[in-house]
C-alpha cells in the first residue's frame, strides 16, 4: 500500500512539473536593421587620422538614412565633432548635418539646439560658414516656426561682423531667406510698423525690425569684399521675392553699385535697379548737379542702358535682358536707345527769354572783329544738362553690334518685348532687326527672324527691307529658311513690286532647295490671302495669259507653276474680279489642285461654272458653327439608344460613324472632335456585335466562328481605347473616365470569353482578382464622375460590389455577362477643344522608282523629314519604325536635337534612319512610319502602385505599347552583294 501511494504521489508531481513546459509560449524572433548610428560610431572610432575620418564620412554621405535614425546619427556626428581637431573633418560633419536635416518625414527642430551649441566653441571661419549654411537649410525646412526663425536671425546678426567673407555671406543669406514679410511697407514706402525680422512670438523679445534689417543689409553694399557686396544685393532681392517692399532710399546706393569694379556686383546691381523701377515707377528723382527731375523708371532705364556698354559681357547680357522688361518707360527715352547721337528732347533747353537776357547782360553785339563770332554753334553748350547719360545713347545699337553673340541675342529679345508694347517703337527698330538677318551666327539670325515674326502685325516692310529679308533664302540652314517662310506668311508688304520680288525669290529657293516645296507653297498661300489687291494686277503676267492669243498650257508637274497658282487662287478668294482673268486651262488646274492640295487651295465661286468638288456642304458654306451643330445633332441621335441590344442600334451607329468621318474630312477645325466621337462609337459598335444573342445561347463548339469574332472585337476595343486616351489632347476628367469605362467593358468581355473557352477555375482566379482591383481603382480615381455612370456597366458593378468580392470566379463571369448585356449606353460629352495628334512624312516622298542602292552588310542613311501636330512630349513619345519585306521590324528613337518647334502645338522632326540588310535579288519596298509610344494607363498604375507585393510585373492591362499615326511611306531599296 505504501508503494502504491508513493507511485501516485510521483505521478501527480510529474504532472505539476510538466504542465508549465507544455503551456510555455514559443519565443518570437524579431528582425531589426543594423543601426546607422552605431555603424558610423564604429567607423569613426577606427579612423586613425583625419584622412580616414573624411573617407568614412564621404562613404556615409552616399548611403540613405531613415527618418527615425537621423536624430541618433546627428548625435554621433556632433560627439565626434567636438573631439575632432581637424577643420576639414568638422566642416564635413557640419555639411552632413545639413544634408540629414532634408530627410523626408524628419523634423529638424529636434537637432536645432545641438547645432546652435556648436557656435560657442567653433573658431574656424570656414566651419562657421558651413554651420550657417546648415542653419539656413534647417530654417527653410521650418518656414512656419517663428521662434526658430527668430533664433536663426539672431545668430546671423551676431556673426555679421566676422572678418571672413564667407561668414558674412551666409549671414546675409539668412537675413534674406528668413526675414519677416508679414508687415510690408505702405504704398508710399513710409510709416512702417516695426516688426521683428524673425517674427513676433510670445516669450520672444529683442531682435531687429524690418526697416533696420533693410538698412543693415544696405550697409554691406559698401563692404570691402565684392563677394559680400554681391551677397548683400542678393539678400535684398530675396526679401523682395518673398513679398517685402524695398525702400526707395536704397535707389541711390544701387545706382552707385553700377560703377563697381567687379562684374558680379554690377550684374546684381542691374537687377536691383530694375526691381526699384518696378516698385516706384512714377516717383520723381533729381538729376545730379541740376534742378531737373525725371521719373524713376526713366532714370533707371537710362542707367541700365548705359550698362549695355559695360566691359563685362555678362553684365551686358544682364542689362540687355533687363531692358526688355521695362515696359513703363517714356517713348522718347525708349527711342533714344536706337540713336547714338543725343536727341535734343533729352537736353534741357533755355527759353528765348533766358537767351535774350544773357545777350543783354553781355552788353555787346557782333562787331565782326572775331572770326565767326556770330555763326550758329552746333556743339552743345557745356552748361546744358542731359536728362539721360550720353553712354546710354544708342544702347540697342551697341547691343546689336556687340562682339559676343549672347549679348546680341539678348538685345534682340529685348527689342521684341519692347516693340510688342509700342507700335511706334516697332516701326523704328525694324531696320535694326532686318540688319541682324546678316549676322555671322546662325542662332542670332534665327532669333531675329522669330522676333520679327512676333511683331509683324505692327509693321509693313518696304522694298529695300524686303530685299534684305529675302536674301536669307539662300542660307544653307533649313531652319533659317523655314523660319523665314513662316515670317513671310504673316508679313505685310507695301507694293506690288514687293509681291513680285517675293515670288521671284521664293521660286529661286524652290529651284535650289526642292525639299522646301511644301514650306514655299504654304508661304505663298498666306502671301496671297493677305495681299489680294496687290496680286490682282500681276495675274496676267503670272499666268502668262494674252487678250488675243492662246498661250501654251503649263506643265502641272512643275512645282514652280503650282506655287504661282497657289498664290493666285488664295488671292482670288477675297477678290471676285480676279477669276475673269483666268484661262480655260486655269479652271481645269484649279479643279485638279482643289482635289490634290485642298489644304493649300481654297474653295472659289467661279462665274458660269458649277461648284468644284468639296465646295458644297459644310466646307462650302464655310460655317464652323453649322458643322458644330451637325456634330451635336449626331451625338444627340445616338443618345436615344438606351441599351446596346435595342433593335436598330447597330444601323444607327454605322450611319453616325460614317457621317462623323466625313465631317472630319470636310471641316479641319472639327476633325479632332469628329474622329474622337467616331472612334468611341466604333468601340460601342464592336461591343454590340460581340454581345449578339446567338453567341451566348449556343454551346462553344457550335459557334467557334462567332467566338473568334468576339475575341477579335474585344482586342480591337482595347486598341481603340488606347488611341482615345493617348492620341487626343484637351481631354477632361469626364472623357478619361468614359474611355476607361469602355476599357473595363472590353476586359470584362475578354474575361467572359476566356471562361467559355478554357476549362478549370485556376486560370480564372488571378484574372478575376486583377479585374476587381481595376474596378476598385476606377471607383477611387473617378469619384466625382460616378453620378454620371449610374446606369452604365461600371455603375451596376459598383452596386453589386459587396457580392462580387465574395463570389467565386464562375459566378463572377455570369454576373459580368449579364451586366454587359443589360448595361445602358453611356453618352459621350465632348470637351471644349479636342485635337488629334497627327504626323505627315514630307521626306521621303515615296514617289521615286529609283531604288536606294547600298552594299549588303553595310548601312545607308535615309533622311526623314516629318511635321507633327498636337503631339505632347514628342522627344520621348515619337519613334520611327522601319518594316522590311521579310517581316523584320526596326524601331528607332530619334535624338532630342532632331526635334524643332516652329510654332505652338507644332513640331518638326528632321533625322536620319540607318538601314542595313543582307543581299536581295531585286529591289523591294520598305515601309517607314511614325509611332506614338504610350505607357500603361492610369487605372493599371493605380492598381499596382497600391500593391505591397514587390517584384511582380503588371499583367496585360499594364503594358506599354505604340500607336501608328500618320500615313506610312514606302521606299525602294536594293542591297547589293559585296564584291570579292
């Protein structure tokens, strides 16, 4: 019995002992990243000399630091800062503190006190300057903290008297960047309410008031170091940029700095004088050593004009640019810049009473004993007072004749800005701009042409000026010639001889450079439209007609004859009597050109003849309003479709698409809107055909043909939506939502078709999840547009969203199939302006039958010249594709320098494509086309940007692709076998 009891006690004791072991929780393993501060501390402790410490610090500067680790890292850096004796290491540590304070999501106020404490022990001027720069970084990160700004300003004020220029520079920069701008001056610059420059805050006393701060900064305008003087001016300008009105009393000091010995000071002073002239333009300032007074803006204009003759080309560029921004200057001061001789209007002249009084006081008249004592004196009396500095006379003449082309370009730009604001000044500077067409630098010539184009509405060219302008047509640069063609499009000429001269020179240009054909034709089109009365007396000579004899019919293949006809036909549009001078073959040629070059030849009402093809209808009426009304009526008819399965919906869509396509061909102003609407309706038509009853009621093996048709329709719908999204500009948020709604319909159709043709659930799970993510992203992106989508496909899906997230793939497919067939038609709302991106390949023309021959294995360059309209960011999106007869395809990315921008929303692509292939037995055609690259849509970006899984590639919806736009061109090439 004792043994039995002993056994039971042992068992109970074992249970008590084993129970805690069974219930003991498992230990959790916590993974932490190694501490940046600890690693930095170990590295700095290992450094045996300053060089090693610098290497460790440089290596650390290249690594990233998390926001939560910044404060600890700064503590370690400051600990070694106080131990370090070498200035270069302390300077690097101060620089790293400023760099770390920029870390995202880090509040630098936590390290401010530690950083300020370093000033108590630092003796090195270079390190002090770097510490002040660090304080500037911290201050800019905390713009709302008035106490922090006040403390930083006090530090800057304390060190302004440092002997090292770098410290004074940083102190002035702190004053300029962190000074208070909440209490500006009154309108007259007086009566300022004192305010603390660092900001007034509770518990903060002392400081420097804003008026004292300006005078304090202005005291350093006379500093002995030019770098400090420059920093003082820039600090004052920084205060102005932040909203503080600078006092007018600084004007005299700024004018004195224009004569400084150092170019950086003079350049900054020019900017300072300009700022004051904009703040106080109507203030009256005295002329030195006289009783005369002028407006401050006129006085500053004369002083800055004088700087155009400065010894430094940097100052001359700054002065010339600044002159272009002084639009409030008086006309006589403005016109003086074009004449090197001082005008009499800018001298103080004595009245007749003053002159008679002086003669009476002299007591004598001319006795004849002195040679020419009564002769009129041309030279100016030394007592006369000039209202403008003599060095400022002819400022633009000096600028346009400067030896540095940068100064000449700046002077040309300034002339453009001033001429656009003054029609009289535009006429006076015309000769100077025309003379710049003969500059030796191509960039100057091109800029001069662009400037003259901008002011062309205010001027009329004389024959001698036109002769100088047309001489540029012989320039070898294509950019120069095309810019000049653009200038002639908007230029007014005075006589019919000017028209004849322009036509003759343009025909010479056409003969010498045949590739300029389209540009010359376009130029003559606008020249004829602007001068119909001047072209009228030249028509018999231009068309070689005779009142009695029949003349031979010219060759219609001659580009020069086509150029003459383009000029005449465009002039006849505004001159009805001109058509009476046409011969019979001219009317036939008009009909031919009206069909082949409709963008150059306008519609004409010819007497006794039926209207030419294309004139009737919308284009003949010339009414954009009627075309707009027709477009709206077409879309209104479509809005009557409530369901895609309604009887007659397909026929109505077909007829409307046809009408919209024809409207886009006839009315170029509405081509973008018409094509956009037609493409959208084509997507709806494809969806309607894919949702036919026959397809969904029969088994898949019985309707394979219809199933393939539906699959192709879904694929084409996706392609069309990418065209709608990326090929058109000017779309608003509602149109983008409509496009992505159609894309979701296409993807839903693809999902349903995939479920019908594949067996098993596994392939559908990932596709269904991705589709639901896109629907959720659509709801997030277009919350504002959801009320307009209630009866649409997405609207009905969102109503079922709780059920969709819990259902199985098979049930989801059934819901999508039912929703697609029952969803209502989503009406399209057009924005105010829709433009379609287009491309036209000018060269190669594709008309030559002579193949381009080259040795196989080598390369040959094919010149590409194309015009791009309404293409956004062409440098990154436009590519050139070459298709070979054997199916090979090459895509070439043009260089950024190959693109030019001749006008708004227009670009020109001039590049070379290198071709290479193995030997062929005969010549074949290659196809050259332009592609528009696009990145994945906003919907897919939203889906994958929210995903926490890394390393996954987006599915098919998030792909990148290209869209062909523009008509392709075919070119004959012939790779020859290499000779052995």
